[in-house]
């Protein structure tokens, strides 16, 4: 089945983003919700980055990965949320064709990169707990940089493939995207092309991204649990598990919300939009809180910064 009409994506100059369907009188309330949560995303992640950069005690592989995680969380929220907020209050809820391509590319880039960074963090915890004497040798600065750079490279390649498949389709039926940002699934619905290849590309990317990252995380924690259970001291076991609990919380939050989005029935787009809000806004907001509330080093660094500011005032 080929194109159904003569118009194609080269003649499309913009798209209309439907957004979250609510009563008009609730638009201001929805905008306020987005504004408050996005403000907390900015505050939490920028504070985390600032603390990690300025405190010498946090100059370790774990916090290097955590700093990059905060940058990624901040980035993919910023790619989506400001435009969504503008459209909530606007009568003309449009996004240019180029803007839609850029939004989908950057969103996919940061989401895939985050999955690989979380896998790298699991490997870091595995080395720290299972091979503590070799930790400084195994987790060298160069290796950490290579792992993060590799994560971005995987994100870049997958994003190129995703947008190449998505925007090679023809859009002769409609310009209306039933979502509050440019995502591949709602874009496919307005295409009049055969989307079989696009579906195969998306499925292949999902398998190549999700499977290896989950395998690394699961295998790492299998070894971690096995090692921790061999520790005779209950205090030692508690300390070992506490170094992993924050990472497990972030992994569970990300994969849980993403699974909720993509397992939501396609005939219920509004529920899928609400689920999308969870990982675009609430996940980046909660990640810094999880690490700051569960991590003694981060709490000590925050107290130090607050005390310094109090003295200066």
C-alpha cells in the first residue's frame, strides 16, 4: 500500500498539536500545574548539578553519572514542556515541521541516552559492591567519560533512525497530531503511507535499547544481591543496599512510567497523554528528590551550601 495522495511531507509546513483535552476554564489551571512542576524540575536538577560540580567530595564516578542524569532529565523536559505550556494558552496550537522534527529527535535522543546512563550506573554499583578493591582501577575517569559518550552516541544513532523513518512518511490526510508534543505514534496516525517499515524500525530500536540496558541492570543487581547477602554484619548489608536504593528507585520510576505510556490502549489517547506527563514532568522532578533524600553525601553537600549562603547573607 503506497501513498494515498499527491501531498507529502515536503509540502507540510506545520502541524497542529491537540494537547490535553480539558474544559476551557481549566486551561489556566493546567498551565499553572505545568509551570509549578517544570519550575521544580529546573530547581531540583540545576541544584543537583551545581552541588556535584562544586563539592570535591562528590568527584566520584557515581556522582559523575548522576550529574549527567540530571542534565538529561532537565533537557528532555525542556524540549517538551515550554512549547506545551505556550500551546495550552494559545488559540493557534501549531508547531512548525522543522520544530516537530527537532522536538522528536531531541526527545528520543535524551530518552535513549538516559536508559544507557542508568545501565552504566548499575555497572558502577556492581563494581563498587562486588569488587571494591578494584573500584578505582575499573571505574577510571576515562571509562566513565566513554560510557557517557557511548550513551549519547547510541541516543544519537537511534534518534536519526527514528526521525528518518517517521518523517519519510507522507502526510496527506491531516496535520492534527493528537498529543501535546511530537511523538512517533500519533504522527503515524495522520500518515497516509504504509507504516509497516516505520513500525519495524521502532520495534527494532525498542528491542536494541531496552533489552541490553535491562539485562545489564538485572545482571548487575543479581550479583549485588548475592554479594550483599554474604555480608555477615547487618549494618554492612544495610549500608551496601542503601547505596543502590536510590538508583533502583529511579530505574523503577522511569521504566514504570514509560511502560504505562506504551501499554496504554491506543484507543484511549487522553490516558496516554496523562501517562506521558508522568515521565516528562514528574519523573525528572522526583529523580533529584530520590537521590537527595536517600543519599547522605548529597544531603551533607546541600547543608554545606545552605550554611554558606546563610553566612553570606
